[in-house]
């Protein structure tokens, strides 16, 4: 019986360290939300942010990435949405510092 208690204790310790141990999380300073316009959009959508943008992803309602732009630090860009089906999309904007903002975009 003593052996099972020891093994059980070791398993609990392992699981605790695996599940509950702190993980490294990069802290990012708070930044203003990006501006997305026009919204709703027809052919182009503009993105402006006060922080340098690393990349922008346009994702449809099913979670499929339909556009991705790697920008390398600019603070504004335009995204061609001509030819995409009308509907609701999401822009996931990542700054060069690692901050992430998500904005809803409607295409008409």
C-alpha cells in the first residue's frame, strides 16, 4: 500500500507541475485600438494603428484565413477585399511588439 501512495503522490506532483506551473507570457504595454475603415467595406479596407504593425490576417466566419499581409513595422496599410464574398470577417492585427488586436469587418 505504501508504494501506491508514493507513486500516486509523484503523479500528482508531476501533473501539478505540468498543468498548473506558470508559463512564460510576454507582457505588452497597452496600446490604442487600431482604426479600421471603411466598415462596411466594398473593395479596400484601411488599417491604422499607433504602433508598428508586424502582420494583418483577414479571417472569415469559419476561421479560414483569406488574406495575410506581412508588414514589418508600418503603422498603416490597405487591404484589397475585392472579390471576397459579402459577410462578416475578422482582422487580426499583430504589432511588432507582440500586441494583438482583433476587429470585426463587414464586407458588402
